[in-house]
């Protein structure tokens, strides 16, 4: 059974940085796409970034391009989201997700973590 466990959230001032981690277990993830999503209070969940575990190809939402970087450590089965130049509008619960496949997409993720809170103060 796939398990995704996020960590690294917290409170940070605007302009600061945080690194989120997602520890994945239960499968061999070489054929999976890993993604990060977020949901702010009163808003729908939205795509943030994704990476192919096998190729390293990445995809980002326009709102985070140039500020966030997604990466993976195959040896540790862990995916990271480095978040720099954080803004108050980045405040949300951030979720790690996974889907089996080749294409790096914003949709069709089957497995989800429990989420980690990120709060950016102005």
C-alpha cells in the first residue's frame, strides 16, 4: 500500500524559505509521478509542482515558477519542495501525491498524504 508522509511545514515570514519533504513507501516508485498540491482556506485544492521519478522531468504552476523547486532523492524515496521568496498567498495545507504513469501532469493523482501546514506571515 502506498504511503506518503509530508513534513517540513511551519510558520515563516514573507520572503523566507521552507523545504517540504514527502517520504514515500509501499511501492517501487520508478514508474510514478510525484506531485505537490495545496489548499488554502475556502479555496479548491490546486496543483503546485510535479516530477517524474524516473526522468526527473518537472512541471510547475505559473504562480510558483522561479520560486519553488521540486526534486527527488531516489535512494531515500523522498520528494522535496524547496519554497523560496514565500508570499502570504502561499499559505495553505500542502499535500504530496502520486500517480502511476509516464506523463508529468496536473491531474489524476491516486495517492495522497495527510498534508502539512505552511503559513506565511506578512
